[in-house]
């Protein structure tokens, strides 16, 4: 059985021309545990937020390591671990075109509308 | 074409817009960051060794628990930084390989031995103090993942320095033997600590470009001076002295003057001839080699589990 794996790095997930750096040919690096992105909910009611990444053999180990690496001072009440290769990111080179449709729609913001001062609570 | 990208990049830097891993960056910027961040990570990991030496011999349970937590923090700092370096396209294993083969450098300070308990106090106060002085400006470094890692490091580092100072404060109020043990530790660590800021500005080959790219924000000499000014005052609280006969307040400059640094010693230690270089690297290599079967076993277990899951699903 043979299979080919690309190595993906945090922040380097692109599929297009900026594809993941492939250094898997370099001997021992092939056996490196995969990389996981760690997200922490700092308290109930807040979103999980990306805090960094780490290596682990599987999801259970990723969560345990995340506890030790990222929550030594009660920084979290919940941990998500996602293998980095499953994260898809937009391409910064295309940011201009990607966000362009939102650029000229100032009327989406409440401050666009000029109302008389007498109008309260709006 | 290249020039345009470069100009666009520099413009972002000048406008204080952070650079993220997928953004275009000059190859030299990437290489400089990989070197600096990985050296920094190696320093955190090697830095666990001199202090780890005293965990079993800490004088009380309180001190032992604190030292354990501190050394665990250093491991964490190393891991944050390795992750930040990995975003630049170098693998963890490659960085380890560079460290183990001696190609990568780490902070010269960790090649000095920890001879007495007072050394643990001095490491916290002076070594971590110098590290904080270096690290606080790095929280605004132009490379996003590095800056974010440094924010976390700096938040945690403050406890390290304070616990060190507290150890020395306790010793300063102790017996004559305890006081002289503390003074001896200060005498041994002072010069290596101020060498931690790196070569003098006119001999620091990487600084100018790093400042332009806002990887660094202050020069080695500026940070060293700041550290000396602060520390020369703090030592008075302890009632000890710093081993520099030329240390004097210079009213005109608004800074302390200090004696000549033995740069020959600095370069010797960097080049591998410090008192503990060999011992430190061997400890890291041994840990890596003897952990090999654990890493392999965990990978094998995952492969087996995945295979079983696939079979069940099919």
C-alpha cells in the first residue's frame, strides 16, 4: 500500500498555486505526528477562538496536549482540535476581488441614514 | 515584478499591518524569521535543563511546585514558538534536527551551570528579566504568528521573574551563608545575563534589516541599557551588589555607565565552548532518541485505529 501525503502548515492550507509546502520527502519528517489547530472557548457564552497549533498522534492526544499547552492558567472551558489539513482558507492574493462586493454598500450601515434629531430610540 | 511585491510588502510593514503566513514575503524575511523564532524556541526548551536540575532539590514543597510550574511554562513557550515557525514552512523535525546537529543556535546563557539554589533565584530575576526586556517589543513584531505567540509568552513570563526575585529576597534576609550564596550567584550570572541581548549594535549583522522589517523594534544596546538601568536599582532592594566596578549613574546621559563586556567569552559560548554546551545538547538528543519508540507507537496505534474504523464503516 502506498499513499502520498502533503504536509500542511497552519496558515498554509491553499489548494491553488500557493499549495501546501510539501516537505514529506525528507526522511524522518514523514513520521512526524500531524499538526492540529486548537480553538479554545474561554468561558461559557463565548465563541471558540483560534489559539495556535500543536502536533499529536490523534484527536484525543491533541486535546490533552492542548490542555497542557494552552490552558495552564484556566484560559478555557472547552477545546476544539481540528487537523490542520482539513482547514480551507481564502487566498490573501484574491482578497481585493473577494471582498469587493461589500466595499460600495455603505447603505448597509445604520450611520448611512440621516434622521432628524427629534427621532429618539432608533 | 519582484520589486513591486517588495515595495508593497514594505509599505504594509510601514503602515503597521501585520504579515500573515500566506502573504507574500521576501525570502530573506522568511529565513530571518525562521532563524530567529526557532532559536528562540530552542532557547526555551534548552532553558528547562539548568532549572530542571534543581526541581528535586528545591528547599520546600512550595518552591518545588513553583519551579515545576515555571519549567512547564518554558516547555509551553517552546511549543508556541515552534508552531509559529512552522507557519513559515519549516517542519518541527527539521528544527529539532538543526538543534541536535548543532547547526541552530540557542541563547548562550543556558550553557552556564546552576551550582546552587540561589542560581534559581538569579535565573528568574536576571535571565528572565533580560528575556522579558527582549520579548515585550516582540509582541509588536511584524509577523502575526510570532507576535501572537509572544503576547502569550510575556503574560506568563512575569511570574517567572517575580518568583526569582522573591527567592533572592528570602535569601537576603537569611543567614550569612545564604547571603553569600546569593551574592556568589549574582556575580556568576550578571555578565552572561547582559550578554543575552546579543552583540553590540555595530557588530550585530542581522539587526539593521530586522529593524527595517519591524521584526525587532529596539537595538541590542538600547535594550541592554534599559535592563542595566532597571536592575541596578532593583539590586539595592536586595542589599546585594552587581559585580561591575564601573557601574555608575551618569547624570548627563540619564543612564548607568557600565564596564566592558567580555565579548570573547560570548562568542566562545555561542560557538559551542561554554561550560555546559555539550551536556545540554546531549540531554536533548538523548530525550529525542529515547522517545523515538513512544512516537512510533502512538503513530502505529492511530494507524491501527483508523484502519479498524474504515473496516467497520465498509
